């Protein structure tokens, strides 16, 4: 991973992981042989891995099958500062390898965490997580490196 040029803005990996975990979504960067593709995903951070769900068909699934190397970017705390011609923000960028989750217990744990994060007030969230069938793919991104940045 490239080194951050402005060291004053750099934050430790623990800070970046916490930010990634609290963000509402992350942008998943993928690539085929010719062009990049970036798509927002609803994600959770569980035991240092990023989980997200997806349709098992489509361009994202196709690219993940071809090349599981990914980049995740999450941004929070964004505030424009017009008088300084700048923007304050916090960001995390993680690199890792995505894998399709096949283990039923891991899959259920990931879907339960996703439902808890995005549908905590829905009384049917556990039933939904338990009943997700083959039309729901679950991916795990094992983070290999992560950086955090706070621009103030």
C-alpha cells in the first residue's frame, strides 16, 4: 500500500478499523483486466473482517470470482469549510482479499450482524438472517492493510 504523504493526517490502524465499522456504507473497488469498478456496499466489521451481502449474479460477483483482490473506502464526518476552500473528513482505506462465505455458521453470523446494523428496530431481523437462501451471497474481506486519515 502506498505511504501517506501528509503524516499529520495519518491515523493508526485501530482508528481506521473503528471508522470502517461505524460508516453506513463503504465503496468496494474491484477491477477486471481493462477497467476499475467501484460500488457501494452495506457492510459490517466482525472480528477484523468486513462482511457484505450481494446478489450471487451480476458484475460484482463476476469480478470477485475473477480477481478477489479488493479495496474498501469509507468516509465519515464530512464538513465543507467554504472560507478555507477545503473539506474536513475522516476516511479509511483497506486492501484485502474477498472470499465467498460457504460455512453456514459464519454466513449466519455475518447476516445477523448486517441485520443488526441496518435493521436493529425490525423485530424480524433474525428470521430474515436465518432464512436467507442462495439468492443472497455473503462475502468476507480479510483485511491485509488499512490506513486512516483525518483532514481538519
